[in-house]
């Protein structure tokens, strides 16, 4: 038995497909990506080594790159604020034994399974100036003065996308938080109740500290998800008006596949990778939670 | 978590319950209202959309759906998406089950290291390798076939799938395979007859997780597929938006058709789907 489970050929055969695919489509391309970022290349002429010029260009001779980074950070910060607060509140309520709990859970999670492109199209219809739901609602309640072409001005457009992103993913965070809260042994809550702690006090001193693990995971997921945002921008604003809502992912796409600057586009994607890794490490540092065992 | 059930706290409790339900009801309304808003609008004429935004369509124009489905080619995109998603799912499940089996059920040094290396893959956004993948697949002449798309989806689906499945295989007792081995089973037979059937719930979770990601994926498909006859649903829908920019009622119908499969599958399997999709929450 033991000998059979140590059979080297069997182990290799079972692992081979995963390892091969992983090497060819994940690890090798990462190395290629880093090396391409030092070249200027349009795929027609031979590539030309340019050292770190692609990177210096981003910071000195590119007006769009800083905007794209700022917007990606805007989505990260606003999504973190919006999604974690609303989701945690919802989770606190949904972790209780209340009526219609499953109904509410199912409804808030629903948008997380819908294609981002369909959510983006729905968003672009909702925010349309003429027939859009938002302006129609505003006019309906006599606030027509507030109606505006939401997606055609920078700040309203950025907020519109943040809200759409929140609409899609707050329910996901909610369910992750509910699972975390329900992992806390009930007798801890009973003890708090006997000690006379109210709902707010219980949440602050017990629930939140004891769910730091899921909070950390969710904060990373939301942060990285917002930094990488592509679908909603692509369909709702196309990065416009005039690059005002451009993010790194849409900018990489445009540079590489429309302007055929593969080297520069690739350097941008290396920056996105670095930004994602940096943010992940930082969040894990800041929110490092002692492993709670019950 | 429930506050006191008796005594002077009763009034406070009722107020709190009212607040909780109000909050939940508003959340549900915010989620559902835009979705329901799509339905009547998808059955109107474009003139009706502009002139009577709140009314029910005078006579439902089902032709909006026909237009989106056939002339707008949503039907073709739909079939393409089924082909791509089904192949991807099958491969992810097969390859990840085998790898997780080798990592957790077979005995070798380095198994834990292998698991860690696979899981690190979950931290790499596909954006970072889009350009090298595009260039390499073009060179290999694979960019026009689904092979490039499916290989990418499978590779980026593997980390989470291996995470879920190895968690499951790790929780099984060590003596599990003994009886099978004594009966003269080979390792392959043991995998197929003992481990694979037991892993059904974990495979379900992996399938749910992967389906949602692959069925909804836009960026890679957008870069890899330029032929309109081969586009998947997300790419096709973005294409449709460009072609039918002014035919709003057809656009409403197209959005609903695109959402329909996800919503139907969710309606059927909501609990398993929620469990599967959130079981991939491992970043960090």
C-alpha cells in the first residue's frame, strides 16, 4: 500500500497536465512579460531594446498613465469604503435568525453571478441622460434639476462606475462575512448578552475582532478587483470623456491592441502586476490578524 | 446575536427589528429594481422608451428578442460560449482533481511546496500576461482557435480549483484507499473508483466557481477573438452594443438574454452556487 502510494511514475502522471499548463500559460508568460517591458515592439518591425525607457516614459512623458493610476486607486478606495461597510452591516443582520433570511441572502448575492459586461450595459442604460432609470426617477420625484449626463463628466462617471461595481459585488462580500460571523461559537455571544452588551457593543468588541480573518481576505479581494477593473469601464465610459475615466486595464488594452505599442503596453501591465502585489502585501501587513482558534 | 427577548428591552427590540428589515428591504430593492426595469423596456418600441418610460408596453414587441438573437447574432455567441465554457469546465475538473489527488493522497516530499506554488498563481492577474500570451499564441497559429482561450481559462482556473479540491482530499481519512488496494486496484482504478466519486461535492463547487468566471470573462476573449462568428457572449454583447447603439429596445433584450442563463442556473442551484463561488475567496 505505502509503496504503491509512493510510486514516482504515478505521481508524475497525475501532476503532469497541471504542471505543464501552469508552466506554459502562467509562469513562462510572466517571465516573458517582464522581459518584453524593456523593448519597443509593434510586432511588424523587429523589437528594439530600450532599457527602462518604457517606465520612465510613464512617469514623465505620458499624461494618461497618472490619470489611469489615480482612477484605479479611486475605485479601490471608494469600493473598499462602500462595499465593506454595507456588506458588513448586511452580514450582521443576515447572521441573525431572522425571517426571510435566505430570500435576502439569495437576492443580495445574485448580481455577483451576472456577467460584468451585462452589468456594465445595464449601468450604461441606467445612467443614460434621456431614457436612463436614474434621470427618469429624478424627474419623476420633481428633482429633474439634478438630472445630468452622468457618464459624460469625470467625477459623476467615476462615482457611477463605483456604485455599479458595488451593486455587483457587495452581496459577495456579504456572504463571505456571514460565513465568518457564523463561524464564531454561539456561547461567546451568549456570554456577551449575559454581560449586558448591546448590539453595537457586541459587534465592536466581539464580532469584528473575531472576523478579522475574513475581513482581511475580503479587503484584498475588493482592492485587487477594483485595481484590475476593466469590463465596466470598457462598456460604460470607454475610458472617456478624453481619458478622464481611463484605468490601467483599459489603457493597456488600448495601447497594445489599438495603437500596437506592445512593449509599452506590456510595461504598463507589469506596473499593474506590481501594484496588485504591493497592495496585497500592504493590506496583509496592516490587517495581520492573530489566528483565532475556537 | 439576538438581543434580549423579554423585559423592558422590548420596545428597543421592535425598533431594532424594524431598522434591520428596512435596511434589508432597501438592499433587496436596490438589487432587484434595475433588473425588473429591463423587462418592460425590452418589450417596447424605441419611441415608447422615450415617450412613456413608466408605462407597460402597449403591445409587447417580442420581435426585439428575435432581432437580438438572430440578426444581432446573440444566438451564435451563446452557442460559442457554451462550447468554450463546457470544454474549460471539463478540463479544469479533470486536471485539478488529478493534481489535488497527487498532492493530498499520494506520498511524496514537496507535495506541500507544489500546493503553495499552484496557489501563488491565484495572485497573478491575467492582465499581466495578456500581451505575451497573445504574441505566443499568434506565433503558434492558435489565436484563431478556441484552444488558446480554453488553455488560458483552464490555467487561470487551476489555482482555485486545486485549492478547493486539495482541501477536500486532505480531509479524507488516510485509510480510505486501503480496501481498494487490497482488492487489487491500480492507482488509476483507485482514483476513478474511490476518490473521484467521493469528491463530487467539491467538484460541484469547482464547477460553479469556474462557470461563473469563464462564462462572464471579457478581457481575454476580447483580445484573442476577432472573428465575429467565433465571439463568446461577453465579447459579442460588447460588439452588439456598437452595432445597435441606437436600437435601445433590442439592447434591453440582448442584456436580458445575456443575463438569463446565469440567473436561471442561480435560481436552480442558489445555495450550491453561493457556496462554490465564495469557496474561491482565498486571495491574500
